[in-house]
C-alpha cells in the first residue's frame, strides 16, 4: 500500500504504543513529539521526531513545536491536484492520521493547591490547533482524540471500511473535545475574575452517558450526559449493577433521592415518587431507616425509587425486594446485597460511590431563549442559629425532629409542608397553589399520628391559617423561615395553642 503519514502527540499515553504499532504495520510513517516520541522510541516503534520534519527545534519549553507549515500544511491540504502540487513545491508531505489529546487542564485546576502558573502551563495550544485542522479536513484526515477508538480504527483501516460518515463521526468527536476543553478554561478564568459571579459567558458541556428511550413522555427524545463535575457521589458518576435501562424520569428521581439522603450523617432512607419524598426516615441502622421510611407511606412507596446513605447489606436488600421498586441508589452495596437484588432482575441497582461533605456545581434551568444558573441549595440553618419566636420553646426531642423535617422539606416541591415525629415523616404536602392546601394534605395523611409531631414549611406563612390547622391536629412545634408582614399573626396563633415556633431566616423553595 502507499505509505501514509500519522502524527501522534498525546498527553494520555493509554494505548498509544499499540496504536502506533498497528499504524506502522499498515505502512504509515509515525511522526511524534516530546513525551510521546520518547514513549514510542522506548517501545521499539520506528518514529520520526517532529523537528526532523519542520527543520526547527522545539522552543520556549515546548510551547512551540508543531505550529509550522510543514505540519499544518500536511494536515489541512485537500487531496486535489492543486493542493498536492503546492505541497510538493514546498516540500510538505500530507498527514493522513492525527491522534492528539490535550494537556490535563481540568485535572490540574481541580487540585486545591494549584497555582495560576501551573494552570496556564496546562493550557494546550498546539494540540487544539492540530485537532481542529484535522477535523476541518476530515474528508482526507482521520482525527483521533479518544484512546478508546484506537483498536477500532486499526481494524477499520485494515478492512478499508473508513467511509466519509465515519470520518465525520470522528470530526464531531474532535470538535466536541476541544469545545469542552475550552469550556474548562473559561470556567477557571471566570472564577479567578469574579468568584461571586458566573461570568459574562457561561459554558455548559457534557459527555454522552446514554441515549434514552424517550424523555418525560414517549413522544419526547432524550439523552443523558455527564458534566465536567462528574465524580463519585453523583448520579452522573454512578454505575448500574443490574436492572432495566434507566429512563429520563428514573434519573430525575434518582437525583432527588440522592440529594435528600446526603443531608444526613445518621443512617437515612428516602422513597421518591414523582420527584417528591413520600417517606423518609432516620434509623439505628440502614434496614431500620428503610423500614421506617416505607411504613411512613406504604401505598405511595409502591413503584418508588429509594435513596440510602450507607452501604446496603443483605438484610436491607431482603426487605426492599418484598415490594415492587423502580430503583435503588446508594454509595455502595455488599456482594451479598447484590445477590439478593438479583432475585429481582428488573430492579435498577445504582451505585453512586461516596460523596464529599458538600456538593459543588450549578443548578441550571432551561427557559425559552435562554437558561438560568444558580448555586446548589446546600445550606441548612442549624438549631443554634434559629430564632424562637413563641413563648414556648421547643424541647430537645422537638428540636431534633424540627431539624429532620427542615432537611426533608427543602427537597419537596414548593409549596411544601412536612409533618414528622421521631425522625420519620408522617405526612408530606407538595406543590400546591397555596400553603394551607399543602398543610391539609400533610396533616390529613398523618391524621392521629400528628399529635405531638412537628411541622416544617419551606417558606413563611402569609396568614395564620396554617398554624390554626396544625393546632387542630395536635402539632407541638413548627419550623419556618419567617419574614411575612403577618408573622405576628402566626406567632400569636402559635402562642394561643401552645405551639413552639422557630424562624430559620432561610427559605428553601424548590420549583
């Protein structure tokens, strides 16, 4: 076969030796730079140093090595008679394969001790230039940015199955790679410029995890992407042990389940239905927490998605397979628990790994013609910061329940009301058009169990009606943000019925 030329210059050396060896066996001349050249040479690959091609040494600590007409001319030339003649006139050989991946900028700036100088030195210049040049000329040049493609590409070259559609696929992957890389740089510099702002330009990038069967409804197309904050303790960074393919709605509910149990250090369980908790509880162990959460609303638990904040053992798993559940997400599963779950092969078992103390990143909501960006709602006002506004103060047990209910109510769609006692939800009212409507749902679900329980509201009471309704059911303590112009009416009503009420000064709307 006619000898071609391949340029290999990679930061990630995974698979590069075998790829180079495969290309050599197909007759390609291998050209390389710096560390890649050294790796290939050490592994017995016949390789030409880029300086031998350009006739110019690498300079400026390696900042300039491939930015040269003999490299970019070889990449960008069309295989037309005019371009080929022009290459010959200038002593340039066409380059047919370009395999490049970029300096580890994201990994570098993720280190807490990174300096600006280190970050800047990890901004790749020549790499993106070669990738974009090759992708632009995809009809003639194979551009490779993903090491997982190496074996596939060698096989396609052997079988002569590299058609234009495949070339376009690689070009798309290449442009996506450089676009995402630039987005990391924009975010880093934006944060340096103004830590309290999202910047004049906000970039969003993601990597396809899976194409979904459909979106919220069967007539909607959907896909699932990971973002650049991918890591352990996230839905995007999780792995599925078994079960049917995740749906769009499953993924949304898994996020709701995970974000809720992350609130607690104690063993905790939550069951999610339609993006709201239907039962949540703490327990002496994980099995106890799950049983209490399930018994909070066993009717709604059917077909739910369970979130847990401990490694799942066989005993807990055995309780969970007693009913139909869509999915369970937890940081880890014992091998015995996975064996138990295998008896329900359709159950989706999702391992997310262990999370950090506090989630970081952004909450992004799409609107027509744009999108909204905000910080994640990770704050919780602790009891020592609460303001007791009634004559009666909550006792120690009530304070514990108020904090539990307050952590749950922030994960319920607004208007949100949670009734709880002994660290288990008794009633949850979500998403009603007025607050007393949500209170009615929660209290009527709790019924007699509401006697001596606590009530949490995600926002202030505009009227005293919610307090009066709570009193009828025997609620003994209320937690709410405060801040209404009618706060005094609610306080007076609470005093009238002997209810302790605390203000947090922080609301938790969830729309």
